[in-house]
């Protein structure tokens, strides 16, 4: 499941009583798309006032949550084997028994594809140094 999604699942499990009682109220989502359970809670990126702020939220939070729990193979793994592993992973997550178990546990499966993860990580290496410095200054406080 994607990072922000598993974070919501964890919060929902840990804070269930407070959420149900209204003692804990989510006020913003840091996901790239709204979570079904929180239809009226705004996305952080929609509250950003500048393009730079939106980009900081996207790279520093949204994209980062996509690769917060990756399944990875060692360097040098043949590309054909990577493709087999990716296909098997998608098939496993599509298994009706796994989906039913996730539903019973009230968990959402929202995987990020290997191709998307690869694209996001590669994008980190093309960021401009001033942008990276700004992101570091925000994230390393």
C-alpha cells in the first residue's frame, strides 16, 4: 500500500475511538489523491499558494510516501527477472483471498507499481541543487 495510505490505516487503528468520538479530526491529507474515508478533508497540495510550495509537497511528502515501504531486489538483478518479480507482485496483490483478508482487517491495498517507483526515484536525481537545498532545510529541522 502507498505510504500515506498505510499511515492513515495505522492512525485509524490506533486512534479509532478518538476518531469515532470526534476527539481527533483529520484536517489535511498529504496524499496525491483523496482517501475514500476522508472525502471532505482537503489535500495539502491544494492549499499551497505557490508552484514551489506545491512542488515541495509533491517531492518531499507525496512522492516520498510512495517509496516509504518498497520491495526491492539487489543491484545487478537482471531486467527480465525484475519484470517477473513485478508481475508476480501485482498478481499477488490482485488475489481475491488477499483482498478479502485485507477487507476483513479493514486495510486498503494501494500499491505503487515498480515502474512508477523507478520513475519517482530517478526523478530525485534530476532535481535542481537549490530546490534540494530548500527541501533539506525544511525536512531536516
